[in-house]
C-alpha cells in the first residue's frame, strides 16, 4: 500500500484533534523529506491543530507558509494551496472552531482588523 498525501493528512488530523502542534509539524516535515507535497487540506489541518492548542500566532505563520512559494501543483495536476483557502478569514474560522476567536493578534478582534 502506497503512503500518500491523504495518508499523511489523516495522521496530521489525529494530531490536530489532540491539539498536538509539534507532532503535526513532524508529519509535515516527514512528508517534505519523502517528497510528498502538502495540499490545502494539509495546511488547513495544521492550522486547526494550532487553533485547538490556542496557538494563534503559529496558525498565522502556517498561513504565511501557504502564501510564500508553496502555491501551484505538485506535478500531478492536483491544485495545492489555492489562494481561496489561505486567507485571514480561514484562519479566523479555524480559531473560532478552536474556541480562540477574538484572541488573535494583539490589538485586533481576531479577524486582523485593528480595534
């Protein structure tokens, strides 16, 4: 049985549900070492892990990783990191699911808007 991005995303989702950001990051690192590119689900799941753990700043860091040089396809035609998913609203949705809405970047209401 071949291990692919879906397999790794499933493992990362288990880490996310447990709020274990460090293990979720290790899964992504292993994927990269093995030449398996992450996709939108991969990075969204990592943001969810951050949300569950209350790590808003780290979720925003993941968002930036998505935006910087990680767009396009993995050569198999599957779209990766589409800009529609990598936006502040998505991070806020993740934070809201993790009970963190309103606890975003200091000076904001969690939606990136200055207060």
